[in-house]
C-alpha cells in the first residue's frame, strides 16, 4: 500500500496550484517520493538561464495525411546549436540536432522527412512509434481488457492478444492542436487533444495537454497534463528513438539507470507481477555498461520497465556515446522507465537522408507508469478520476564529454 501511495501521481483540483508551486510537476495527490521530488527539482536538470526567447518556433508544412489534412512542422532552437522539430501529427519529434564534442550539430533521433513516412504501410506494420506522443495508455495492457469500478472494458487489440500504446489509432496517429510560443525558459510548443469517450475502448472524455520546451541550458522538457469526466487509466509518454552516435548502432552507448528492480515479463512482454532485483543480472545498470555488453543474455533484447529510485540530485538515467562525446540525462516524475533497444527494427525503414534503420539503430527511454497496471493491483495506480489532474514532467538534458 505504501508503495502504491508513494507513486500515486494525480492532483486534485484544490491541491494542484500548491503542488505546482512546490515542484515542476508533482506526481502524487498529497505527497511524492523523494526520488520524484529530486527528479523534478534537481539543479543539474532544471536550473535554466531566465532568458525569454525572442521569437516563437518556426513552422512549415510537413505534408498531407492520407485523407488530405495539412500537417505542420514546428522547429524550436536555442543559442547553443540545439534544434528540435515536432509535428502536430502524433506530437512527433521528427528531428533533434545536438552538437558533438567538436561542436558540430548532428541528428540524434530516428525519423522521416515528411508525414508520409509515418503513414507508410511499412511503418504501420513495423509499429516503431518513432518520436510520437503515446496514449491513452503507454505500453501494454494484457488481453486488451481491464475492469474498473465493476465494469469490464474491451480495448482495441494491436499487439497479438494485447493492446499496445493506446490501440490501433492511438495518440501517435491523430492531429493535435498546436500553439507555438515562448517562455522564460525558451521556445515552446503546446499541443492539445480531446480523446473522446469510447475512443479505442477507453472510458471518459480525456482532455490532454503536452508542452515541449527547448531551454537555454540544453534540455528538452516535456510537460504532460490531463483531465477526464469518467474514471479511466492514463499513461502518457514519448517514444523517441535516440542514437547519440548519429549513425552507427547503439550497442556501444554506455547506459546508467538508477533502479534496483525491474518488471519480469512473460513471452508477450506482459509483467508477471514479480519485481526482481537487478543485482547480479544483465539488467543492472546502476553502474555504467554498454548496451551491447550483456544484451545477448536477454532473450529478444532489452524491452523492460525499470523501477526508478534515483538518489537526491541525480538523474533517473544517463547515456554516453564515446565517439561523439554526446551525453544525455533523463529526469522524470514518473516511477518507471521502459528501456528499449530497437530489437524489432529490421532494415525495412529508411530515414530522412536514406539511412537504413536496422536492428538496434536506436534506443528508447520511455518514462512511464508500469505496463498492464490496470490489471495489476500491486502496481502504482494509473486511474485518473473526475476532479483530478494528471501532471507529469520528463526532461532530457544534453551535453558533451571530452
């Protein structure tokens, strides 16, 4: 019970203002764990130069969807050479340019040149979700169903017998309302979407807002919020595939994850309920290890949820790529991190410049609540109720190591 309470992340309407004044994004109704508090307020991750960007993000056409809807691309920049492009189709991060140790900007995410790439039959079949906002429920729900308040709900199945990342038409495949702007931290893009009652089988009209901010101190911050008129499970995340080398596979990247347990899963990647210690296993990233060092010991590769417990002032995860010197730190108010190593990429997809996306071409760090939580009563609750507001923040901070 204490485990569930410590991670319960929804604010009541009356406590929201006070919670936001105390934290970047509070993850509990009246309390949050020390790990969540330090992740949200860590000086290394959130202190920024208070300089308002002079102009709003640049927008341009990103092509048309298959039904003829015009799609826009918004590009946020800062004064240090970072540039992130985001489309209102799926709230998708299509490009992220970050300087290497020589100061040369390079592409560090997987993506396509226009919206047609995200709608191609090959992409739909592969289902990699490059850079997209994921909802209504990130990760898997077993057998595409759950029971809430005595009523069973049946969801759209799109991953064998299970539901994955919101169903057949999740948040990654819809047009979001976009509002480019600025804040004291940098350029912003505010995206909103109304997921209607019954969409993909989920109850309640869910109003979602996501704000991307590219800050002066080289961080990409993602703030999520949502409200509903019926109780419903919600688990929002972003599915960017990173590759800090700018081209090679990611097996040489050094990874650290501040977690001493992970979710054991079955053959369908559904949690068994066991929270196993990482010590003595290839899942132990409490000290740096390259992705490829022990991946052969994990059938299928890494695609698991880690239970985060960063020490005070420390990020939830760090990544270092030796050849370019690029680094990435991940801080989050979420209790879990799905670390995925592009195991299902098979070379059929090509990027904006014709690069082939083969196995392990990218890795994901999806900050989240746990997979299948609606069917796992011992996991932190993901149920959002009327009168409550979901608040969640994830920050990716970039740098270099000489």
